[in-house]
C-alpha cells in the first residue's frame, strides 16, 4: 500500500465556482473545465489552500476513486499537474503558490509618511495624459462623453500654463514614466506645444500627440513639425460617415500616421474594414464607442467563453488583475482646467500645481481607479473572473457591471444602485 502526492505545476491556475472548476496551464494556454461533485470539490479546495503549496497527499483508496482519477487525467492531459508515488519521493514536492500583493507594498510605502511615501509612489506612474487646451470649433456628438470612454479630444474650459505642465512631468522623469499623451481641444492650436516637446524630449519618454481628423487639413505643417521632433502623431477619427464625403483628401494625409477609428455600429465597422483595405492603411486601431447602442456592443464587444479562453493568459497578467486595474493603474489625466484624475469617470484627485504626493495619496486612500478589480457580485464566483479584462470605462458608460454573455444581466444600473453591484 502506498500513498501518493498530487501536485499542480507552478504555472497552473485552478479556478473554482459553485458548480465547476477551470484548470489553466499558463505556459501553453491550454485549459480544461470540469463539473464539481462532492469528491473532486474537496480535492480542489485542498489544492487551492495556500498552506498546501499546490500539493496534497492522496491515499491509495482516494487515488483509485474514479472521480479523482478523472480529475488527475484532466491535469495530465494539459500538463497542469500530476501524481507521484510517495515510495519514489518521501518528501513533499513543493510548487510556489501564485500570489501578489501590491496593496501591501503601497501600505509599506505610505508608512514612511506622506512626503517620503508619496515620493516613492511616483514609481507606479507610467502614463500621463494632458489636455493642453480646450479650444475647438467642431461640434462632434461624442465630445462630452468621448474622453470618458477612451483617449479622446474634448472641449472645455481653460488652457494649461506650460511651466506647470513641465514641472508636473519632470516630477516623474526619474521614475517609470514611459508615455506622455498631449491632446486638446485642438492641441495643434496650443501655442506652447513645440516648447513642451523640445524641453521634455531630453527625458527620452514616448510623446504622443492626438489630433482629430477634422483638424488635419489646416495643420499639416504643424503635424509634420511635431513628427520631426520625434513625437508619435495619432489621428482620431470618430465620425465615420464623414469619410464618404471627403475620403481621399483626408486619408492621404492621415495614412502617414497612426489612425484610431471610433465606431458605433456594425455598418461603421464594415466601412472601416473597407477603407483600411482600399487605402492600404497599416497602422490603425478600431475602438468601440458607447452611445446607447446596446445591440452593437453585445455583438462587437461582449465576450463569450471562447473569447476569454483564446486570450493569452500569463501568470503575471492573472495575478495583476486580482489586485489592480490593468487599464487604469499607473495613469494620471490632467484636464485643460487643471483638474487631475486617475480616471475621468471617478472623483477628482486634485489640481495641477498641488504637491504630487497629495494627488497620489488621494488615489491610494480614497480613489477608485488603480485598484478597481472585478470583484462585483455578478462576477464573484465565476471561474472566468480573473481571466476577464479588468473593469473598464465602457461598463461605466453603459451602466453594466460586466460586458460578457457568461453572467449577463439586462439590468441597467442607475447612479443610485450601480454601487451595490460593484460591491
């Protein structure tokens, strides 16, 4: 008679719900979903207990149980785990149980005091978006809500002082800041744009200039200038129907830069697909936009099981999504009126010109962006909870707690009850 060690590989994740479990090999991206019963549920719960470090002992009787045997076969089939006789290995094999805790690191940093702690929090900031101006003569339907869904131009109030912009960015220059986005109104109208680019270029950061396609006819020379200064020019194209009116002239200019097509319907997407092929546009992205177009979102944006499982899931990406928001973490946005946000759908953190440590501590202590994870009641207990993308701005605009067909609710959350779903 011999007992056995049942173990999971260190690159394996085992997700459990009330009725099923999902085994995921993060190296090969192979997965296997199994139904739970009284026998295999106990085994899975033991394996998911961190104190067992992904390895438990099985008696010969347990090893011979058909339900446990089927579970072992599922592990072996995708190289996610195996069994070994204890006559071969008396010592328990140990796999490192996957674990990360960014919040504990942040708490340790804050324990150093507001100034020193806030200074160290700068290392988390990797992307800054700055609305330099708010002037624009266009009247786009999506102006008031576009910037709350994706990186998009907007009208508003105010124009930022260039010295304040330089001081704000320089505060992060020696840390992990990698991307600076300049946008407006019409950012090419901002009189200090070239100065900002010239002074900030010494920090070797990636600088992106976002321009609405409606502005490019009048500002071709300015676009070429900032491009020659080493910036990445990005064209925002949000009203797809306008391409039918003036397609050739605009696209011959825009195709030399990266284009972001913002679509609101299947017909718009089909038109974009046609344009991309016709004009041989190579550097582009198609971004959905919510305008009460629920049918389009359900067809084009909502995820199915197959969509989720076809994504590439690494150990690090899964662990990150358990503790932080992959879309918001490390990002700050400054509007043209000087207000600072970690996400423009959330509360303001402060104003440009405030001590940086105050802004960052506000996000850590009272903000709801960097650490907004998929922990709402609808997603809890779903075996795909940590494989789905982090909560995003489209969910906020659509007042939905998820955008998937697995645990889909038709209930639209009002501002008063949305918080209950996000608990």
